[in-house]
């Protein structure tokens, strides 16, 4: 902790030391964040705020020291760079990326954004409660203006929205996403109409009974263990909004929530967060303190949670395996229900207004609607005032339903108020990646369904560990998918999967 | 978080900012420590070590910046100092004390001590297991040598041991303690002989039954609430070794441990830690980030835990109040037991070898034995090789019992191996302070027993808040006791209390 720049050590060693310190601080801050959501008593908020502000401030200060920029420049010289190990080269690249993003924004813009989003979230909360868009609009206009400035500082090749997107999905561009999503959208709208035209709906009543919360938690733990979640390197607790956080691959914490009258809530929250957690537990532990042993993007992270939640957790083989275990815990509630009945119940498709409650088919339409709006907003093609009408019109067009008010429409999400613009698309990217990974896995493991029905989830975990987890941030997301599946990200795997799956469930 | 020395702010404001940052980091580190003992999965230890090393390193680096020394020097000038508010003056004093202690030790000595104690604890663990003193002796010799160097760097008026003592009990001196303890020792030895000569022993059987752990925890929570512990500003969890930690007065966490065949374990662990916690919850919240809103010494802290644990928790009025509540939870186990039976059972005096299991009477003899040995060791009057024989001889002289081996004697505690020399006396100082506070409280509240028997513990808490808690580190420990009780610390209150209490229990 002494001034290491004075000591006679190699630039690569000094960079290691400085990056490790930043990783340590960010893990420490994550511990405080976890505690705040799960354990902290009510009045603890007062000093937790100052503890976090100081940790975040120090983290930023240490990481943006010009010395790190100088070390990077030295090490990026071809003669130096080529002499480095591949993992050290990866560290140089990820550190350069993070350093540039952290140093390109002037302190005044960071402060203005922090202020505007703090006020924005507060205004959004009130506006949503009262369903009054005009209360939020001026705050959003200010945030959009600042995010445009941010994009200008970061820089971009094509359109400003690219710079924002890149924060969450390195290398992704607006043009690529537009192409992927346009195809996905039209096919999904068609699928949704077919589903509606059957006039059928699976029976959810088996899920909607009284299920003892403690026993539900025991069941989620059984499922998590079966998935391969290492409880010696993590834990599960309760929180209002389920989340996953990691303090290194050897300490990954998930939370879930329980509804004592709906079996689906805790089970799928745990599987979803468990999928995130398996990724975090599988990251290369020796590269953690280089910054390379971390998740590469939100899209890849979401692909892991969605693969476990939907592709496995909402499949027939999964229910063939777990139903006997569930029956031991809840003999009365499960009665004579079959795996097929559960599969129907957990895959029911509804034209619903709220994204976070949406099923696997309509979910992407909610995302694409937001993507189309926010990219135009940042591009200056539409104004904040246009949002409610545009939202309602697209909602009718894609989902076949118009929100009765803005609370259930354009005001439902906190993301824009929090300045998270460019974040939404990663949810659907996760679904696309998951489908492509899933198709590859099925191709390579022909008896996958039989194995899953027998409870062999290890085959999936090992495969994901090898193709995705172990690589950390060495490759860009799209490159990682291409290496794992042999193809660039494509929309057709998801479309094919959805059509086949829902064709079976709805009988067409 | 920018370089504030460049900005045009007053020295006192700059000092506030810098001290607050150090407080924040130290709270953050405490959160990580709590998590480690209560929640962290096994494998989390790996990165927790690096997170803590970085936090501690940064904390030290930020606090020992020469800029803080310069600010202090400026603000200590009489014209500046006299213009400051009393709380700012207190901040200058506590910061000066901490800054001097932090900067006087050369980095090489800090490193050597860290190394020697890490190795020392490891060697001690093995030596204790095998009861082989000679395995530990060379490590202890090295630690004693380094602690002498530490004392020389810190400086002292009279003897080197003073410098070590001052770390844990600011202002206390070897001479003062020797005087207090000599008197306490001879009186306690006499009391112990009288107790033994009665040939009587209270019956513990009411405690040693099967008590459901969850119900025991519920009972400890009931007691903690009655004491005034604010569960919105704290929580209780389980850990192997009970402890209290604080992240500011609005988030104070205690732990307890439960023995399902001994009611005493959880109850008195919770009351003891609860006493510490009430102090921490009562510290002046507005002064927390100045460093003044913290506990003043280990002795004062221990006085709070002991007062609640022994003076209240092991008293007849306490049992008169809690027994009906305990009976509701454990009707079978408590049967027809009376408050007097519980008081006898929880106050049984035994000539035992192990300090941490000692009763209220013998406990101080364990401490005084250690104090007498460690002050001579640091003073160079005895050698490490003399310790086992000296320990056994004193043990026989004070406690009337000679350890059969070093594992149950000189090797029982981890303190010396950890470099904690000068720490032991604060346990008995806590008992002395507690007795003096208790005598004052009883004098000022003549119907105290009736109030406690009716469950009015608030009277005690309010009194301690006013006399002790609210002052934080404004006064030195001895001065704080004098302000609270009207007298300097004296041994006779404890001696009188012990004689009266145990006279009743043992009937003399």
C-alpha cells in the first residue's frame, strides 16, 4: 500500500497490484450491498450510505489515477505486449476498456448524472404512483440530455446509442441489435397470434395452492444443489427483489422471494438467480484480481439465468425429474398432477402489461418495444413528450393490448429514471444467446432430455463451464458465443425453440 | 474525493472530511468482519482476506498522510484551537492521539509484528494442542521483543508497559493498575477461601436440562428488548464465539451461542453482548464521523457488558422479573423453581483453571495473574522461560489450584500469541468500573431493586446513556468514571459488592 510507483518493479507487476486493489474494493462494496438488501436493520441505512459513497469514491479515484493510463500505454507497446502471457494481455485489454470509460467522463458530468438520476428516481416514484407522466417527463428529458453527453464523451462509430449499449454489452451495436430484434419481433407477434387463436389456456390451479414457505425454500435448495450450486461457495437468502451478487467465484450469493400461494414464484426466482450464480461460481478464480475473471456482459449473464430458468426449468424433463421430489415435500398439493400439467402451468402465455410478470414469449416484445423507443430517444428522432402515445401504440401493435394508464405502461420500469439506457436489450440478447447455446448443447448431447429427466444437470453445467464460464472477460460477448456455438449470434434458434415448445403446449 | 488540499476550504473542514473517510472505511471493514463470522460460506475466506487487507491498507495509508499531521498542527495552535467548538476540540484531541499512535511505528515494525503474530498464533495453536510450551516459547520471545520496540516508539513516562496499556485504556498506567489490582487480589483470595470454607454449592440442575435452541433464542430476544436493545438499529445472530460489532450507533450487531443442555450459555452471552451493544447504540450519532462518537476504551466497554451481565443479569430482581416469562416458554423445565434457585445456579463459584469459564469472583484472579506476568515480561524482569512455573505457582497461590499441564495453564489464551499485551487488565478494569457505576446508580435510585423486579430496565439504560454513552471519546476513561460517579476509579466498590452478594448466596 506504499507508493508502489517509487519501487523498482516491472510495469506489469505494478498494474497487477493496482488493478487487484480496485477489484478488492469493488468486492467489498458488493458485500455491503448484499448486507443492505438482506440483513441490515432499518436504521443502518444512515451510515451505509456514507460507507458506500466513500468506497465508491476511493474506487473511482484509485482506478482513474493517471499512473494506470501510463502503465497501460507502456504495456500496450507491441514489443512489451507481445512478450506478455495471454492472460496478462487480456488484463491489459479489459483494463484499457474500463479505464477509458472511467476517465472519459468529466467529473462534472458524473456528478450531474448522479444528481439527475437520484432526483429522477424520486420523481418517477411519485409519477408512477399517481400515473402522471408529465411529472416525470422533465426529469427524463434532463437524463436523456446527459446520457447524450455521456455518449459523446465515450465516443462511437455510428450512432450515440452505441456508446451506451457498449457499457452493458461490449461490442454490441444498434444496427446489429435492430436486425436481430426486427426478425424476432415479427416472428413472435405471429407466434403470439397463433397461441391466442387456439383459445386454449393451461390450468394453473396446481401452482396456486397453499405451499408452506419454509418447505418451498427447502425445495429450491434441493433444485439448486441438483443444478450444481456450491453452497460452500455461496448461500441463498430472502429479499424483496431477487438478485445475485458475487465477491469472487468462491462467494456468490443469491436471493429469492416466496409466495405462499404460488409455487412458481420462489422456484423460478431461485433457478434464475441460480443460473446467474453458476456463471459467477465458474469464473476463472486465478484471474479474479486481474479484472479478467469477471462476467463479460449483461447479455451473457442473462443467457445463463434464462437457460436454467426457461430452457431447463420450464421443460418436461425437468418436471419429470423434480416432481417426485416435490411430491415428497408437498404430497397433498401435488396429488395426481403429472409433469405435463406442471409444464403447461408454468408456461402459460398471457398478453400482459407488465414486463417483469411476462412469460417467455411476450417478454421479448416488452424489451423490443423499449429498445425501439430508447434508441430513437437518444438518436433525437423522438421527444420525451412522444413516449406515452408511442408506448401505447406499440403495445397494441406487438402485444395486442393497450395500457389503461401510464402507470401500467410507460411508467412501469425504473431503468430510465436510473439512467440505465441501453440496458434493456441485454435481457433479450440473453434469450437469444441462451437459445443458441441450448441448440448447440442439444446437438452435441443427443440424449440430453433423458439425462435431464434422470437429474443429470451436471452435463449442462460442465458444458457451460467449458464454453462460457471459464473464459471470464477474455473474449467479447459475440465472439464468445461464436466460439461456443460455431456461429455468430442469430435470432432463428430462439424463434424455432419458441415455436416448437409452444406448439406442443398449445397444440398446433 | 478529489484532492481536497487544493480546494479553498478551512483546515477544520478538511480535517472533518479526511477523518470521516477513515471512519467510513473502518465501518466498511467491520461489516466484512461481521459477515465473515456469521454469514460467509466456507470458501469465501479466500477473497475476504484480500478484501480486508486492501481496506486495512487503505485505511492506514489515508490516515497516516502527513497532511493530517499538518492540519492537526495548524488547528492545535491556541488561537485556532480556542475558536473551535467543544466537539471540534474533542476531534482534534482524539485524532492527534490516534494519528500519533498510527505514525510513530515504522512500517518495518508493523510488518514484523504482523508476521510474528501470524506465525505466533499458528505456533500457539499447535503448542496448546500438544501442551508443549517449548514449541511456543521462541515465538513469544520474538513477539515480546517487538512489543518492547513498539513501546519504545510510542513512548512512555514511567515503564514500557504503560505504552502498551494505553492502546486499550487511554491514560491508564501500570502503577495505577498495580495499586487497584493488589487490593482486589488479596480481598478476592480471602473471599474465595470463605466461600470454599462453607462447603456449600448451589444446585445447577435447573439450568442443565434440555432447552430448545429456537425457544432459547426467542427468550434472549425478549430479554434484549427489555434491556432496551433497538432491533431496528441492530440484530442478533449466531457465531462460535459471541461478539459485538458496530457500523455506527444505528447498526450494532451482536452474536450469541446456544447450548441446548445449558440455559446459562445463550442467556448470559446475549446479555453480555447486549450490554456492549447498548453502549454502541447510545454513542453520539452526530459525532460518529468525527471519530469522537466511538467507545472510549476497552475497560469502559467491558464495564457496560459486565454491569448488565453480572450486576443485573445475575441478580435476584432480574430473576424475579424474568422467571415468569421464562416459565411461559419452558413450563416443564422451570417447574417450581424459584428466582432464588436461579440466582444460586448462575452464581456458583468454582476454583477453575480456564479464564473464559470463570465465575464473577475468580475471574479477576485469572486476569491479575496475567497482568502481573505480562508487565514483568515487558519490563524485562522475567524471561519467557519463567512463565510456566510462574503461572502454576501463582495459580496455586491465588486460585488454590495448579494446572495439570500447560494446555490448561499458561497456553490457554490466544492474546499473547496475537500480540495483545496490555489487553487483559481491561477485563478487570471493566468489573471495577461496573461496580463503581452500580454503587452510584443504587445510591441515586434507592428503589432500584423494586424497579428491576418490575422489569423497569429503562432506568438503568437512561442513566448509563447520560453518564457514559453520550460522551463517546470526549473524556479519558478515568475522567469519565469520575464524572459519572464523583470519584476516581477505586477497588472497594467491587470488593464490597462481591462480599455482600456471595455472603448471601453462600450464607456467611
